[in-house]
C-alpha cells in the first residue's frame, strides 16, 4: 500500500515532511559503507565520489528507506534529500531552499520489508535480468597496457585452472581520444568517428589486433569489457601528444555546439576538483550531444565485438547552478548525472551487452551491474564493503560485487585475500581488480612490482602454493552456485528482491537480526558468515530463530541463536536453511568441483535439499523443473526438457 505525503514550506524556504512513527531500524538509502542500519544518523541522499574509506559517503544514493516496523518512504526526486533518523518516534525528511521540494512526490509505503522493497522497485525500476555470463568470475586490472599482457592473463587462467567469464581492460585508450586504441595509427579527420579499418596497428605496438584478441577471448568463453569515463579532456588530461591539436579542435566544436553540460552564464562547465579536473562533461539529456558522443564507440561493438563497458566515474557534477539541455539543473544533476550517463551507455550497447558501474541511483538496477567502487587492501575496508553490499541489497541492487580484497595500496595479506575470495564466491559478481603501480598508491619491497590482485600473483608474492589450491576451490564453488545465482537473478527481475540479503529481509520478526552487518543470506536458502578479521580461529555467528540450520560442509544440524563456529582455511561458515532447495552444477556430486566456465549446459544439474518443500527451477536454457519433497521422498513433477537431475539431501549426503 502507498500514499502521498505533502512537503510543508518552512520559513527559510526549505520543505519538510515530518513522519511521526516509532521504528527500530532503518534500511536502504542506496549503498552505505558505514552500516546497514542507519537509525541514529543524519543521512543526505547525495552522490559523491570518495576514493577509499567511504564512511558516510556513497557513489550510489537512493532517497528511499524501509523499516521493519511496517513502513518506508520513497522520495521520487533527484534533488538532494536530508533524512533525520536521530529522533525517537519521528523522522524528518527535508529539502533545501530553492530545491523545488514542493514538486517532489513523497510516497509512504506500507507492508513488510519485502513488500516495501517490491513497491519501491516497481516505482523506481525493476531489476534487469542480465546475461548469465555476468555471474562467472571477472578479472580486471589497470595495468594491462598491451595485448601481450592480456594474453598472458588468459594463458594463466588456462594453465592454472581458474575459470573466468569476464575480462575488463582499463588502459586500452586514454582520456583524450577516448575511443581509439593506444598506439594505433589513425588518419586525420574533422570528426573523431573511426571504423576499425581506419586503424593501423604496428606489429610491435601495444595492441596488435584487438578484434582477433576479442575473438580469442570469446572462443575461451570470456567476454570483454572496456573502461570509459564521460569527459572531454582538457588541461592535464590531454594525454596523447601526437593528437593534441586534433583534440583541441574537437573541444572547440563541443563548446560551440553546446554538446556538454553548461554553466548558468552560457560558458561550458568544467570539473573543478576530485579527478578529470578541467574536463568538460557530455550532456546525455541532449539527443544531439548523445548521438555525437556515441558515434565514436560504434565500431567497438559492431566490428571489434566487445561485450560492454565499465562505465567508471559519473560523479562529476559539483555545481548546483549548471544547466542541462532538458532544463535539469545541478540541483538534480549531482545525483541524476551518473544515471543519465550509465543509462545512455546501456541503451547504446543493447540487451545482449552490459554496463558495469559504481555510481548510480534509484533506477540503476534496471540497467547496470554494480561494483562497490575503490577500496584499499585492508581488513577495515573489507568489512565496510560487506556492509555496502547489505545496504545495496536492501535498496534493491541485485547484481553487485566488489574488488576482492581491495584494488590498491599494499598487496593484501594471504589471509585477507583468501577470506575476501571466499566471500566473493557467494555474491553475484566475483571480481579481482588492480590499481597500476604508476598511480603511486602501492608500495612494494624488493624487486616485486606487479600489483595484480590475481590469485596467482598473490600466491606467488606470498610464496604459498597451498594458497593457490585453496583459492582455486573457491572459484570452483562460485561456478557450482551459478544455477542458484541465476535463479536469484530471475527472482529479482520478478519481485525486486536482491540475491545478497540482509538477515532482516528474511527474518523481520527476529529483531536480533537488525544490527547484524557481517553476515548475509544468499537468497532465502544460504546464510553466509564472512571472516572479517585476521588471526582468528573462530567467529560468532547468529542463526535466526524460527528456522533449523545445517552446516553446509558437514551436514550437521546447528541450533538457532548465537553460535561459536570454529574456522579453517578451507572455507568460511555457511549454513543451509531448513526446507530449502539450492540448484547447483557439480561434478561427482561434490561442492568445489571443477565444472569449467561453459554456461550453455550442466556437468551435473543437482538439487541440494533440506527438510521438505516445493521448488520450481527455470533457467536461460529452457529448463522448467518442478520438485516436491518430503523427509522421505522426492518427486519431480515436471521436467519437459528431460534434463538429467541429481538429488542431494543435506541431512545424509556429504558434499565435501
């Protein structure tokens, strides 16, 4: 149920909604790194880029919250909104003077946490069902400057037996040319719109043949994403000396034709601080500006055959007085621009490709896969990113991941990397990514100067072959879970519920779950308790009341409530909820088995069951399998495709 609330004009010109209701916790508000429960805090719904230790700041903000007490609020606006949760028994929602707060639709949503979230997502945009390959493992780095380095990574995945399905290249081009491969030769042209046939790649250059490289990746089952950032570079970011004159001419045309965001006085807006300083920003509310921007990228999809873009940045509107072509001002633009940008790329690439973004807002799940931005390799950052994933899920972000063990700073310790990989195995997007040494944000001893957060580089750095084996099994486990993860993506597209869920979303009647932000549910069936500290041999895990639980690795039933769980290096604590079904792809009927990276079939489609219940399994391959099971028997009611099915019972079958 929903109904409108009316903002009231205040003496200072601001607008205020006063909601007098008691509440025990506050969830949502986008991706929050300082805790899932925001009760007791003053929260500004505002997109802001902050490199490392995000704290109260966020790349992805939503003017939405929900409580476990039967109500929530969605403010349908991109203007900054302030939420005051510091008062007992009331919540204040305010808009600054001049923000046209009277025009904002403020919706009071009522129901359970799941019902409120579903209502919000129905209004803001239902999650997109992305291609299944998004759920495979990702490898990424900001140091692969050549085709040879990319081929070296592809060889390592094969040689060492680490399945992957996505590769992201960041330094393929630069901020000046934006769409032309580093080192290729291009003819002079008035407009920067090239075909692949226009480019000459020197035999000893950085990139010998990107189209052939993309084809080789596809043959290995790996999709290719390229990094982009929405700027017309000026000043310090004019990186390509040999094409500088040409770029300066283009920038003059952009200014003359008003193809970028403008200042109120008619001059071009230039980014004042943070990064890409002095650059202009393309205006994606203008059809003319959008068409001009994307013409330069067409050959990458049509001729090279890439599979999408890593749409970095987007947090570039820092002045509330700027003007967009459609009349939007900076008041809305600070929050709206990152969505305008990433949605424009999503529309450009179409349904078979994707965009991968860190910045966004309430509509982002409808078109963007999300990663949690920039963190250093520390335990504190690892803990904060788990909180971010929980709050993101509570805001309806369904396809989410993080840079394993951070992407910058000192290389992570062996334990930090292992525990981060174990956590990433249970989230939709399992990605490792690396800052380049040239950024100066890393420090090495001796001759070691490779900053990759790849499993093989971390194991080599720590001289630990056993670590490599432990990590490999976690990658296998991630692939075993893909049938379940894809089923959760289908569920998200239908209901708005995320894959990674705060415990309160599944157990809103158990208020002990409200403050917990170091555990999560994967769907409704699996409870995952990441290890977030070094030098620990055990951790406390809360298993919510009202359910029976089974240790995933031993099959042993574990009582609900707070439990002390012994830790090993082999895995993190994971528990299966009673009366659940988890579809898996296994080999030999065991978890952490190697099933490769092919996603067009199953080695052994397996259903892991507990207790009794019913389950309908569908996938992108045309399967529709209905099961009913009791404690003594399993009946397959429907399996029109005739796909072979294995059944495992947690109570009696050993999975490891």
